[in-house]
């Protein structure tokens, strides 16, 4: 619903974010690119988190006071598959088990109450390690969105508005990378020790749309 240039005005200043049918209970998942180029954007989100939520609350028409709107927040971050690649030795130095992490995941829930945990949420945003990754400039956006849809504890009721906000400064891998075998030279270069290389993209856009529709 809204876009900002990386490191520019920031996520909290998007007047385009209009949701005319918001319920008084809102679940909002932030799906964030956590590679090092996102430093300014995540700092911006931390600084403007309250105004982002206030903007959502102001659009709820079924309450007399926006303070009556209950907001739950989840934070999902995605990075690249590999932490570091030695271009001189053509050697992979470290590979992640998964490029996706749910930062708000606890014993019982993956969403936290915004009003009771504002400082905790800000601290989590502040402490996100932003690191270099490989390969390429494209990102694992599809895995971040899929994790938000599949792993978070979304309330299945028509009394709750369920929203995902994706913030990143690079596009996802194109759908041709769903099949690693179609790019054998690329995969031999990046994962020559793997008998079955991990595709750089796992979910097609249509799959993600269908998942989102099923979750409402």
C-alpha cells in the first residue's frame, strides 16, 4: 500500500497507507530485510513505530477513541542464504540454516501486545544484526513473507484485521530461480559442494497470494 525510497523519508511517513475497513483488533507483522543496506530504514522504523501504529488506529471507525484499538506486533527478518563468500578462494565460509527469523516468537505466541511491549519492540528493532550476505543483490523476500504467513499465530476470526508490511530495498529473486537446475553454472559457482543446491527462491508469487488469501 505504500513505498519509500531506502533511507529516505522512512516508513512512518506514508500517507498512502489507507485501510478503510480496519477492525478494532489488529495483528501487524513487519517482514524486514535485515541485510546491512537497511540500517537507515530500520532506524527509521524504530523512531517512527508509534506514529505508524497511531496512523493505523486513526483509521478504525468502529471505536470512539483510537486508544481502544488493540494492536499486536510480530517482527520477521530475512537475510541471504550465505553469510560470507571468499571470492579469491571461491569458497563458501558460512551458510545459514535458514535466512529467516521470527524475532517475537515466544513460548505461547509470535505476536506481542504493542502497548505493553513498546520498549521491547524498539529494542528488538535496534538490536537486529544487519550483516552482509551473498549471493547477489536480490533477497529472500519470498521466504520472509512465507514465514510470516505460515509461522505466526494469526487469529482466525473476522473480528481481527491481519496485515503484513514488507520493508526491503531490493527485489526478490525472480521465479526462474525456483529451479536450481535451470541455472547450473550459477549453482556450481555458489554451491559446488552441494549435491542438491538450495533454490534461491522457494515460493512463486501466486503461492504467496494464495497463502495470504487463506489467512485473510
